[in-house]
C-alpha cells in the first residue's frame, strides 16, 4: 500500500474529526440552544445511516459477499456495545468514589468520543481502497455528527471548571487519534482478501449503527422529541441526494 494513500486517509480522518474542535469552540464562545444541538445530532444520524446503507455496506457485499458482511456487522456491534458498557461502568465507579470534577473525568469524555469516532474513521480510510476517494456522504455525516458532540462536551467541561486550553488540548488529541485510526484502514487492511475486507467494512458499519442507536439518537430525542424522526429523515434524504449526484 502506497504511503501517499495512507497519508490521504489520515488527512480525511483529521478533516472529519476537525468539527470536534469547531464544536468545542462553539461550546465555549456561543450559547446555542439545546434543541439546535439536538437537531444537528438527529440530522447527522440520518446522513450516517444513508452513507452506510448506500455506500459502505453495498461495497462490503460487492467485495466479499453477504456472509462476511453480516459477520462484520455483528462483530462491530458486539465490540462497540461491550466497550461502551465498560466505559459507562468505569465512569460510574469514578463518580461514586469522587463526586464532582475529578482527574479522570476528562479522560473518560475523551475515551467516549474516541470510541464513537474509531469506526467512522476506519470507514473513511477503508473507502479510499476502492477509487482513492472517501465517501462524500460519509465524510459529511461524520462532520455533522462530531459537531454537536464537541459542542455539548465542551459546554459540560466548562461548567465543571475546565479551562479553554485544557478542553482544546483534549479535543486536539482526539482529532489526532482519529486521523491515525483512518490511516489504519489502508495501512493494515489493504492486503487482506476480499472476504476479510468485507468483514472489516461490516465491522465499522455495525459499530457506527450501534453508536447511533445508543448515543446520538437518544440524546437528540431528549430535546427534539417527536421531530427527531423528521430531522433524521432530512439528513437521510440529503445523503441519498449526494449519493445520486456524485
């Protein structure tokens, strides 16, 4: 696998994750309404679902067939749910021992954001193996999904007493790690057989789908309620249109 393609994957991964920093900046400098943040979560969720349905999963099936794709979907979902459950338990134990702000709080938030971003970044990197370009719909979806996450987390950290430099350093590390995760796709998986490539694409898709159901959509529903479905549908329709125009 050429070094240039690996570096391209890193660039697209960093670009997609850069909206975390934009969200963090807005979380400190702007007072956006909770409903607006929630609406962006729902919209980004719709775009992500469409990107998986129309690009990533069909590509996985084309490469290796239905069974490696289904196996990857199941494995990705199980891995994400187990990791997310472990993170929740770690956070609960930490809060029980040290109520309020503690030295581990920022690391837990960073771990959660990176856990969400790993499958997205891997999917962007793997997308380059086909024609050297990432999925436009997936790139837009990740940008939109990361923005409210960075915004909400930065606002929460500010309320807990963290300073601007601490928060931006934290999210800067996450953006860097997301770029590295995107580079892993072409760097480590390019020489796999088509069946294993299909499995890898399915794995990242399964993890993303579980992340949407466990995290983004429930958080959006808390503020947008019955409108959540329509907002998510609007994001899905945008990605569908991008897929047919590209």
